[in-house]
C-alpha cells in the first residue's frame, strides 16, 4: 500500500479524506473526538504527507478504492473536505455499494466552473512558482483562510503547506489527476447514500453555488457553521464532529439543516 494511513477506535468505519495543501494531520482534532464512537481511518493522499509521490497520471478515486480493499472495508462513511469532498463525491457515484453515508465539508465538485474571482486568485498564487515561501504566503493570504490564519492553527497551516509545496516541486513527476466521466455535477441525483453538506460562512461565493447543485442529491441535509472559513476542520472541529456523530446516529436536528427546500 503506497498510502500512509492510521486507524483509531472501533465501531462503524469513517474514512476521512483531507483537502489539498495539507495531509491527514489536519484531522487530528476531529479524529480524536470521533474515535470515541467510531472506527476512524485517516490517510495521506498521494503526494502528501508520508504517502508516495505522483509519478504518473493518478486517479484519487481509485487510490481510495485500493485503500478500502487493502483494509477489508466493504462499506464506510466517507468524510471529505474541499478536494477531499470532491474525491468522496466521485467515489460515491463510482462505487455506491461501498458508501453508507457521505459527508462533504466545503467540497469542490468535478465539472463545476469556478468564478473569475476564484480563478484569478489561483492564477496569482500559481504565478509565484517555484518560490515555495511565496506560494505558501499567497495561498494562505486568501480571504477564505482569514479565520484560520487568525487562530492558533496558523503555524500548522504554514508548515503543512510548505511541506506539501516542497514535495510537489522536488518529488512529483506528474501533475495530472484523473476523474471519472461524466463529471459529478451531471450525476448528483444518482448519489444513493444519505449525504450531509457542511460549510462555513466565510468562503468563496462559489461554495453556495456548489451547495445549490448538491440539492439534487435525493437524501441530503445541509449545515452551516457561523464564523468558520474554509479550514473549519481545524477551527471548528468540535462542531463538525458533533454534526457528523449526530448524522451517523440519525439524531441531526432540523436546526442544523438550513437551506433545504
């Protein structure tokens, strides 16, 4: 197995898929909490943390499938953040029988056309390559990180992004990620598992548009955390863990479900 992983706790399995720029350590607060009730599996995505680098075009969905098969897990709850939410969504569409529940936290979405505001921000960050320190500072200066960067987690974020960018420019041989076709945005109504969509109130306007698309998922609930930015998995770990626990136990109340029509 080329992916580094950790297993904690016992009970119904939860597999947590982190965002880009960081590794599985980003789940440390949530995993510690959820481990009290469930078996929690965290792993470093390919090219991050302690996992193997990208050496050729790679499918993150297939990486996840191979990890679950390696662990002998036939059906799990997937929790994905940002790009990890994109992986989780595509996996739920590709392998529906393996996903009992789906939790997406401020997710990306294959096939979604991001706004000019977001694409211009990404272009300004990428223009700093290969200056790693500048890439990190420009990335974390984005408006969607202002709560996290004003918190005690700012040093961890800088260290994580620096480690990630260093690996990208020194170890990666490919930058191509392969996604299933057709894109998930065209197939959200086919997601069979119960789904929970969580976002903070400090994020790109794109996130609300992505949430609108997710309303096509048949069995979905929505929750929003006030004052949380894109890195809510760090700054609001307790609230997120409680939402996920209640969702899995069928105890998520209507107050945590704004915006559902």
